[in-house]
C-alpha cells in the first residue's frame, strides 16, 4: 500500500505530539502490557495516598489512561498539585534513589525518589521540584513520612503533578539499572472505596490511617 503524503504527514505529526505530551519516558521495552486490576483488597492495601491529610488532589492520568500511562507505565497515578506541595511516602521502605538537581520546566530531566518496600517492590515519586528531595539514599521511611516537594520537572506536559507508580523492582528508565520492571496495579487503604485503584478526574482526600 502506498501512503499518501497527507497521511504520512499526519502520522509524523501525531507521533511528535505524543512524544511532546507523554508525561513519562517513552516505553523502554516497546511492547504492550495488559492492564490488570490490583490484587489486594483496598482496605488491606499497604499503600496510602502520597500526600498529607486535609488536602485533596485530582487524579489526572490513572491506570491505563493512555499517553504517558501506557504499556510499561500502564499502572500509576498523576496527582495534579502546585509546585512545592509536600509529598509523603505511600508505604514504608528504604530510599533507593533520590535526585533533585533538575530545574522546573526542564522537560528532559526529572527529579525523583524511589523507595524499596519489604517485598522488594519499588515506589516511584517523580517530577519533584528542584531541591525538593527531603530524604537520603538508605534512609528508612514510614508511610506518611515527608519525602519531598512536588514539582514540574521532566515530561509533565507542562502540568505540575506528582507521578506515583509501583514496580516489581528498581530497574527503571534513567536509573542506570539493567533489566526493566513495568508498573503494577495499586490501590490505597485511605482513599475511600477504590477496589480497582483511583479514577481519573476525581479528587481524593486522604483519611487518617
Ligand atoms: Zn504519570
């Protein structure tokens, strides 16, 4: 089949738009992953919302919502919040990596914290603000501990937000580790009923836990 120049142009333009607005790095494995449901009853989930009581934030992208939350990044949440909002640990663990040297607005460089949990899974908190990391590598954190400040670094699409996702191990794009660990589904014990995880365009207020 011969592609018309117009079709070819729109294809190229579409791919370019996707690259610009995709909130996360591109899929490192370039393969498709199924969208699955959380395995844990939400009320028994070891995870809590990654921000403080008394503040509700809207989820923009959620599980399998396309664009940045596709394939490798299928499972995860973008909480829309102003730059400088306190980010807290969603689950207890040990800080695996921490970086905060990127400037807000820099689309090529993301500040992030990763926390390894006791079952080996890793929580990723990304797009933090410059100088916004409040923990150091090797530090133990409990659920609810302050770990950083949200920001607008990396591929946010220009919308300041916290990206949170959980992975079966810490080999993630940009962290210099071999192998890859695509995101896994998560729900939260203090977000109200959320058996299948959080929904896009809904605000979530953390309950005490
Ligand atoms: Zn995201």
